């Protein structure tokens, strides 16, 4: 994405401060999101007469503040564990492994990271760094169009059934009120855009990987869209779209997204981790938990985590066993 950034001297993250890298990542993501949203608008217009996806909730749950007809308002949704159970990058990795993009040892690492993520319910910076580096090395030299096409298939195979109905209902309520709705995620912007299109959303802010002449270089523009970088992306997009952040809403499960949640007038903690739950309660932010079971509510384990973690852990164990034998 964003051909030629390296030639313009934008890609020197080690020489920049953390703040500068976050701003760069946010601005690049906002630019990519606005371009992709124009294409999504055209697709949505053509699909207006198509019956809704049967996975959509029958009765959308309305947000708890007035939203109808407010053109200065929009909604921003984190993806992993907020809109979708688990991590989008892990599911994408599963799909690439199935298509022989990488070896079993990488699958074991992806599986272990996913199992940890589902059990802990929080993001680990080291895991994210490892996943990012693995993903960049895997896609280097591949065409953007190729990965987009594969991403469509992977969504159907691994992601569609993992969308939280409750969060999707909230997003739909904003859309029904005439507002734009954006995903904001550390996942690749191409993957995030596919998910946004499938859910009928406006577009997506995601991590931007550099490409030259439509081929991935294995580098990022700035840094992963995580933590403060998400807030910078939302800020940049709001400025470009003429939004009033005080009238906007944001939704996330992770304390890492407190900078983004703090930007808007209507922050929501969805399936929150322990730190975010505490922070939200102290500031009287709204909380929603779509996970089931008292244990899940207490420690932040997603519904069906037992099955998912077991599957992820089993996959890792099998892969490691085969490597050693």
C-alpha cells in the first residue's frame, strides 16, 4: 500500500521518536482508509438490494446516545476481541499456512499466540511484534492483489463465524442512523478493509505495509497501528472527514486503546480486559460484555475460549511434536 513511501524518505522508524512513528502510521492509515472507503461506498450501493447476511442480529441494539442525522459523528470499532473473537492476523495466518505460504513452525507460533490471546483476553506487545515480523516476512514479494483475493477466501473460512453479534448490532445502529463506521485495528489494512466490506461498514484503519508497484516490500509505513497510533489514525481521519470527535463513539476491549477511547465523547468498553474495565468504571464509561459465563466476565476469557484455546494449543503441540520427531 502507498507505493514509493521509502523513496520519499518516510520509512526511517528507527530514527524517529515513538510519537513521530505513531503519527506517521496514523496518517498513512487514514489516507489508505479514505481511498478504500470510496470503493466500498460503490460496492454498498450496488449491493443495496441484496438480502442482509443471515449472521446479522435481527434486532440491532441502539447506542445509548442520540446519533440520528448527525453528520459530524462517526463510530470507531477495534477489531480483535471487540468485533471478532480472536485475532484477525492469526486467522489470516491460518489461511496462508493452508495455502503453503510458510512452514509448520510458523503455524505453531501463530497457534500459541492465539491460544495465549484467547485465554488472557489482552494483547501482549512481544507477541504482536513477533506476529508482525512473521507476517511481513511471509508477504514480502507477493502482490497486493493476490493477498486481497486470498483474504476474501480466508474471511469466509475462518472469520465470518467469529463476529460478535452484539457488537455488530451496535455498528449497525450507527449505520442506520446515517453515520459512518470504521474498523480501527493493528491488522493489515487490506485484511481490515475486507472485513469492513463484508460487514457493510464504511471502511477500515489498519497497519499499512509498504508496496512498490503493487508488490509488498516487507516494510511498514511508520509502525503497527496499535495503542497511540490508533488514536493518531482516528484523529487524522476525523480531520479529513470533518468530524467532531466529541460527538463520535469508539469501542474496544483493550486498555491499549485507552488513547483512542479518550479521544471521543462516547467511549465504550466492549468485552473489556481487567485494566480497561477498571479504567472505564472510574470514568463512568459504558461497558458491554458479550461473552458468556461468570468466569469469562471476571477474567476476560471470551465465550468459547475453552474450545478455541484448546484447539490453538493442540495445534501448537502437534506442530512442535512433529518438528522434534
